């Protein structure tokens, strides 16, 4: 089917174009902030019936989170996907429209921000990880939808009935892999984490929600990589299937499993 005729620029404020991608980042962060505040107000969900994170903490952390996402995401993209081009033309590092952001880099940047913020404010680090992990799928959902609107990060060639002909993907029908990711990394993962939090009180085992989120993202990303076209400057790393996204997500999955096992052992010993 043809690509929906959606202008990547949502509105113009004078000469300044406001892109849907930027709006998605802001909306995802703000909605995640609101959801996190609701979790912080529900003492019954936390160890000892007392939330270690206050709404004021989250109000302050939103700036740290935005910095970690943007700086980590951009630096990660350069290191993982675009280092050769940046070495040849260092100015390209500032050209965010050339390649954009890396989720794995954004995750590292946000993790650093969380550790520093938690230590500065006397918050248990694993509980800080958990509350951000619980809301992160919202940002992933809006970010992937914005990727679709931009007509970027499209999938491999296919003849499935829902295939899309992207304006930048040649005259070929492709998997709308951005929407696959939005569904799995965003909607499905958000629901799974909410069930664990509200149905099984998973926040009472610090680190459990973090581990499930990391595992869930890694598995979703590895699965979708079989339908997603790899970055042109890298291509396949082996055969006609192994991609950089798979390579970066594999240690994520192992770290997630470790976090889950650690959380369960700590819960049993307490």
C-alpha cells in the first residue's frame, strides 16, 4: 500500500519547523513523567509500603532524563553506526538529521543519568531503574511511530498485504518495521510491565521490572531485526541476517536475565 501522505514537519513557528519526531520525544517524556508520578504516589506498590521516589524527584529528573536520552542517543549512533563518516567529517556529529539517534546509546546515557541522580538524592538505584523502566515503553511507542511518519528505518522487501512503499525506500514494498517495533517495544511491553507492577507487585522486588524491560526490549528488537533493513553504511554483519541491532541487543538480554535472577534471589533472602 502507498505511504500515508504525512508531512514530517508538524507545524512552523515563524521560520522554525517543528518535526513530528521532536514532538514524539517531548510527548513520550512528558507522558512517561506523568505515569512515573502516579507510580511514586502508590506506596502500596513499593517495598515497606513506602515509595523511595517522590513526585518532586521525578520533576527534577525529567531534565536529567532528556539530557541522557539526547546525548547518549546521538553519541551512541556515532559510535555504533557512523564512526567512519564522522572521522572523515567531524561536523557530521552535530548533524542529527544524518542518522539520528541510537536506542542503545540513549539507554546508556539515561542509565548514567539515573545512577548519578539516585546517588545525589539518596534513592536506591534499583528502584530508580525500575520506575523509569516501567514508563520507558511509552517513549519507545511514540518514537517508533515518529520513525514511520518520517519514512525512515523501514523494513526489508516483502509482498505481505500490509507492506508499504516508502518515499525513501525506492519503488518497492517493504515491511513497516517501525510499527512492529512500536507494537512490541511499546504497547506489548508496557502492558506486560503494568501487569507485573499492579497484579504481582513487582516493584517490591527492586530490579525485577528493570530486568523484564531490558529482556523484553532485547527480544523484541532481535525479532524485528529479521524484518528491518539494516543501516546502509553497515549492512549485514554476517550472512544475510545478522545485524548491528542484534549484536547490541544480545548482551542487553543477558544483563536483563541477570537483573531478574538477582532480584528474585534478593526477594527470597529478605
